[in-house]
């Protein structure tokens, strides 16, 4: 079921998500559909159960397969083989790196993965965000059959609201920087209420330079004060 909330209906001191939950009168928490305009668009979903669980080494074969799927590989140049995936993500899984790694599930099936981190732990990246306490994240919906059906938007919303937001008390900004040609990713962020900021060149693999777009979410306005 979809429903709308006019921006004018959001009360003082209330976030957009809180206004939507209030409108859904106990049926929430709700899923964001499109927060880029006015009205803000939301939905409830009885058909899909979205869950996010910590990644384990047993997920490396899936992760390796996903990053080799053409719709992901285009934006994911490195760490493709199982060995490379294990070498790259193993330290975070063992707690040797503060990055947190997650598997996305729809109705119990693993379909994608994400990670979150304080961007201050990555000093070059931190310069690109206006707030020193910003939290960065990366994501991929790897299973091709699940792409292009609105599920990536829902999964990223659940990840940001249920997993990232509670873990960083007082966080003001969520930050991601897709390639400027990655229209699906930029659109998904826009639908979740992110604003586009500076474009910048980032060193890519094989000596390449990628031009990426800094996208920021005002956490207090969209999700709430944590
Ligand atoms: C980005 C990603 C998570 C999106 O998941 P998804 O389930 O396909 O996304 P949704 O169906 O929820 O929404 C996609 C939106 O992008 C739009 N879109 C998709 N391809 C597009 C294109 N080539 N040009 C313009 N818009 C495009 C869709 O129309 C839709 O917007 P709409 O609802 O307004 O029509 C998924 O495609 C993915 O994992 N891609 C590869 C990895 C990646 O790019 N990760 C992000 C790195 S920053």
C-alpha cells in the first residue's frame, strides 16, 4: 500500500520518517518510495520481508558472484575473485577494521551487501563531506532478478534506518559518492532524500580517474535525531 505525506504535514521537530509512521497509525515502520518531491511518497509491504544481517566468511562466494554480475561489475572494479573478496573484507569481519559489513536479504534469501564506516576513518574521503561526523556507506543489490523492482530503494532505506542510524548516535549526515554515470544509484539516493553536492575526481583502479558525485542525507530531517 502506498501513501503520501505533504511536506507541510510534517510537524515541528518531527522527521519525515516519523511523520510517515504517524500517518500509518501503527502499521509502520514504513518504507520510503520517493522523498525527492512534495508530497513525500511511502509504502507498506506485506509481500517482502527485508532483513539485514552481518556478513560472514560463508558469504564470500555470493559476494564474489555479485560483484561479477555486469550491473555491479561496471561500478566495482576491484576485489572480484573469491580470494580477493576474502582478502579485502576478511579484516573487517575479524574486527581488525572498523568498517561493518552486511548482507541484504529478501524473504530470507541473500540478495546483496553493504558496508558502513565513519568517513573520518578515511581522511581523503572525509574532506569531501561538509560534516566531520558523517557516516559513509556502499551497497550493491547483486542478484539480477531482484534489480529494477524498487527493492534496492527499500533495502537501502531499511539498512540506513535500522542498521546505520542506531549505530552512530548523534550522526548528522550520511554520505555516498556514486560515479556520475551511475544513474540508478544516484536516483535511488535521490528517492531516499539525499541531495547532490560536489562532483570530484577519485583515483580509480589501473590509474584511471572516476568522477563521482557527493550525495548527502540530512539525517535529522529525514530519519530523525538519534
Ligand atoms: C543501485 C541499485 C542498488 C539500485 O537497486 P534497484 O532495486 O535496481 O533500484 P530501484 O528499482 O529501487 O530504483 C532504481 C531507480 O533508478 C532508475 N534507473 C535505473 N536505471 C536508470 C538509468 N539508466 N537512467 C536513469 N534512471 C535509472 C529507475 O527508474 C528507478 O527510479 P524510479 O523508481 O524513479 O523509476 C542496484 O542497481 C545496484 O546494486 N547496482 C550496482 C551496484 C551499485 O551501483 N552500487 C552503488 C555504488 S555507489
